[in-house]
C-alpha cells in the first residue's frame, strides 16, 4: 500500500483482463483499498469476491462509478462509447481506460467533468505480478501502483502509446510458437508435461535474459547465439529465407494502421 493509492477503485466490465488486473493488484500490488466490480459478469465477479475480501459486487455501472476514486473502463471497444455515455462522473475522479483505439481527448469529453483521463495496456501476466504496463499520459500515482505488480512505462505521446498496443498483438503468436516447440518435443516420444516444462522454461529463461539487456545488446542477442554451421544458424537462416521476420514487421505495420484509423 502506498500513500498515493486510491481508497477505492471500480471496474466497468469484469472480463478476462479486469480479473487479471484485480488479481495482480491484490496478490502482488499490495493494494488494500475497496474494489467494485459488476454483477453482470456473474461467475467472474463472484469468483473475485469469494477470493478477495476487498472486492464487492455492484448491481449497476453507475453504482461502481459513484463508489470509486479511480474508474477502470474494461469493456470491448465496440461497447465502450455507449457504456461511458450512460455514466455520470465527478470532477474528483480518475478514469483509466484499457480500451484500444479510444483516444484520451474523446474519453475526456464523454466522461466530463472527470478530473483526469488515462489509458493503460495491462497484459494477462499482470495476474502473476509481471509484465509491461504503458500509461498515457504519464501519471506517477498510477505508475507507483502498477510498478508493484508489473513494469510501468509512462508515455507522453499517444501515437507512441498506440505502438505498444500494436506490439501486444504478438501474444497469441508467441504462445503458439512455444506450444509448437513443446508439441515437437512431445512427438519425439516425451511425456507432454515434460515437453511443455522444457519449452516454457526455455522461453522464460530467454525472456529473462532479454529484460536484462540494453537496446543494443538485445539487438545482438540473436547474432550471439549463431555459431557458423551450428544448429541455431541453420534454423535462423531457414526462417530468414522464408521471410519470417520481415512478415512480422509488415503485420505490425498493418495493426498500427488499423489502430490509428480508429484513433
Ligand atoms: N485481454 C487482454 O489481454 C487485454 C489487454 C489490454 C487491454 N484489453 C482491453 O480491455 C477490454 C476488455 O477486454 P477483455 O479481454 O477483458 O474482454 P472480455 O473478457 O470480453 O470482457 C469484457 C467484459 O465487459 C462486460 N460488459 C459488456 N458490456 C457491458 C456493460 N454495458 N456494462 C458492464 N459490463 C459490460 C462483459 O460482460 P458479459 O460477458 O456479460 O457480456 C465482459 O465481462 C477491451 O477493450 C480490450 O481491448 C484487453
């Protein structure tokens, strides 16, 4: 608990990411304030309130807003505008949106007279107290809270913030890559749990190494693993020939265009 933490926070939309954030805040973020969630997503809300004594279930979205110093908007992008238009905010509240492609300027108009509007991009591993969490515009109180259950990055440019949103689109592909390696090991005759154990810990250890690198070191890590005529060189040159890395860059370009088109 930090002195700058709010006494109460509320979640409009109690879906997958709201559950991960609430779990991370409670288990790793040392957050002791009240947390209000929506009755609407009943199974998830009940699971949260059964698990954490500080989670209370409210019957409607306005009650969540009324009881909260900070309000997190966690509904799908296609519902966000309708949902926020129906809510009345006070001028002492902070609105924190998780919704992609919903700019701060538009949120501020729809939530007027709310005092502060911010956007954040938590990722599912926040549940375990890890992962990057960009915040736009910068806010030291939000950063202080989320630095206790992840790695907060305060960003002062909304287009730059959107680049992180685009970059997070590789999550599913990353998991598929790890699962493909595990499945291949399993196909060599190993038990599935052993295969998954090796693949996931290998990927985890490589990511751990990456987080300790400077930008320059990160750039040269792949090269450092290449021994002439070695196994890594063979895989790398075949993937390069197939255009893997250029394709990934082009796909991220397309995602960024999609996000900017809505912003
Ligand atoms: N998942 C991620 O990794 C991630 C990461 C960063 C940001 N985000 C953003 O976070 C938002 C939520 O994503 P999600 O993955 O958590 O989606 P989700 O699991 O589908 O959750 C959305 C929740 O909103 C609820 N909802 C819909 N309309 C509502 C309303 N009028 N009032 C109250 N609740 C309402 C839904 O309830 P019902 O189930 O009853 O319809 C559902 O529980 C999205 O905008 C997404 O872009 C997600």
